[in-house]
C-alpha cells in the first residue's frame, strides 16, 4: 500500500513536470487578443452603426450603477455586453439591450426600441456592405448557393487555420464571414 502511494505521487510529479515543460515550450497567446478580435471588433461595428444612423451615444458609461458599452442619452437606451448589467438595468426605466459577441453591429437596429433606417443597402456613402464583404472573404459570388459557400469555407479554412500555420485573426474573419454568408443564403 505504501509502495502504491509513493508510486502515485511519483507519477503525479512526472505529469506535473510535463505540463510545466509544455507550457514553457509552447506558450499560449495573451487574453488581450480576444478583446481585439471579439468585443473590440463589436464595439467598432456598433460605433459605426450608431454613427451611420446619426444617433448620439456615449461609450463606457455608467447607467443605474452598471457599466455599459454604449449609452444613448436622448433615448435612454443602454447597450451592454454583460448579462448581469443587462438584467440589473432591465429593472430600471432605462431600456437595456444585450449584445452577444457574435452579433454583427448592423443587427443592433433590430433590438433597439425605436425605428432605425435600413443601412444594409447603402454602399454609396463609403460604408462597406458586410454581406458582400463576407462573400468576398470566402471568394464566392454574392448569389452563391449554400453548398458553394460551404465548399469555399472548407477550402479557405485549410489555408488559414492556426493548426496549419495560418493566422488566428484571419481564421476568425473566415469563420465570421462563413456565418454571415450562410445566414444570407439560408
């Protein structure tokens, strides 16, 4: 029994040493990268959307004691990424909007409590059409079928996947483009 106990302690130490060595030989990227590609990107999209529709807003504002990403003072609307803040603000007179990190900024208008202009078709004022950009990233025409979009996505992923020597941010862009194009075709 004592031999078994010592043997298990020895195996535990060896496994721990393997993990420590692996962490030093193959370090992971810092957590700041997800802010840049995730929430940071959504903030840029929402900022562009609100500016495009001409809505006054304040960033990183406190509403009802909660920190929110955007606040529309003229309409008393708080836009947040934090579910806890959303549920606390929801109990107040301020209208709260919860934005998931996967939601493109142009879809914010669907959740706002007032009428917003449709900007998806406005390409002549210098703004990029997100749907057209999604098809362009995948390298397929805008009228492509679902099977063509899937095929293009699989091919593009083989080129940009981080496990195959590709860039992590480019891989994330391809995934987001696939989601947008697939939703447009479906």
